C-alpha cells in the first residue's frame, strides 16, 4: 500500500530550481532512501514534506490525504516526524526534556487544564514522559535520560534527535543525514537503529551520503539529480544502473561516501 505519494512537485528559490517536477511513491513499511550530491534538493524535499516550505506546484499525499498547505504542526500531528541535517537541540535542557519537546506535539494539551493541573493534564504529562523514556530506551540512550545535553557526544545527540522524533509516535520518520559526522562505531549503531525503527513498523525516509549504509538498509532508493529523478528502484537496480554509476557511484569513489570525494563525475564537491 502506498503511504506517501508525491506528484509533479516543484520548488524554486529565485532562479534556482531545487526540486523540478518530481514524482515518487513510498510504500508503507519500507526504508526508502533519497540520494544525490549536495545541492540536489534532498533537504528542500524534506522541508516540503514536513510543511516548512510550500511547494510551488504539485501534490503530496499521505494515506490518500492531501498535505500541501498544512502547517508543520498539523503535519507532525498526522504522523510525520523528522530529524534535521544540522542538530536542533536545546543545549540548556536535559536529554529527557529535549525528547519531551517531541511529545508535546502529539499529546492533548490545553493551556488552562495544564495551568490548573487538572487530572487530564497531569495524565497527559505522565503519558508524554513515558513515551519519551520509551523512545530513549529504544534508541539505546536509557543511561543518558537525566544527562545535560551539552555534555554528550555527537553520536548520542544524533540518536537523541531520533528519539525525539520517535516520541511523537509517527507513522513515517524522515532522517536527514543521520550518519554525517559519525565514526564507524557510531555509524554501525545508526544502521542498527534504523533497522529497528523499520522493524517496529515505522516507514523510514532516509537522506544519507554514506552509500554503504544506504545500500545495507534500504528497500528502495530514489536518486535525485538537480531536483529531478535520475533513477528509482531496489538497491540492486540502483547499483547496476549505468546512469547512476556514471553520475555518483563512479569507479574511484570507493570510500562508499558520495558528494565528498571526486568520483570522476561533475557532481563531486
Ligand atoms: N531557503 C533557500 N533559499 C535559497 N536557495 C535554497 C534554499 N534552500 C535550498 N536552496 C537551494 O536549493 C538547492 C537544493 O538545496 P538542498 O535542498 O539543501 O540540497 P541537498 O539537501 O540535496 O544538499 C541548492 O541549490 C540550494 O542552494
Ligand atoms: Mg541537505
């Protein structure tokens, strides 16, 4: 069954077309990766899917429901969670507090009942706390629940952001470069976390430059080229696609990371 359907999507900034007439469909339950060099439009696409940018043209539907024009808040409430390419963390708060920020999008809150500490508000707060703790444990961060966020390693912070997204109990999670800046051990932990998220029934939309990770974890891959679709298919189809090989997986790019090393293509940065 199709969970997310994008048709004729277009977004430009001044003279730059970041996403150009893009179509793709994400089946429910898969890990769906979007790859392409820096500037291909991946983050812009996530910003449209999460309601931060409004597309110039085209449609986005989730479970058959049109999402274009809904606020980021409404989209989050309908089950779409995301993490950011650059960490969005409140360093003056604890790990648990950072994750609770995610839950507050999802629980039933009302200023008056919260201020008066009515039983419903107290119940909802306890529920939010439990969801946050569950999400942190799920991400292997149980030991950091009360830690201040400013004392943690980058790998832990990246997983904390994922915990915050999971605490919203999403049906789909979008991750923008979750392995960027991670060392090999942290990358392996990230790979296993993405697998566990997928096994728990959440559809995963992944933007990632680390091709080893992408090819190990994905069910399907969309290759973006200047905002358009260059190829789409299973990991095997993508790895054997001559156009993709010429553009990205170039023969001398053997560190498994695109966009950071010359691969004999004009896409290297
Ligand atoms: N807010 C913005 N204003 C102007 N140009 C933007 C903005 N966001 C993205 N772009 C441009 O859109 C293109 C795609 O960028 P982006 O979506 O960040 O690519 P990626 O995430 O694939 O590296 C780039 O040329 C970028 O400079
Ligand atoms: Mg980006």
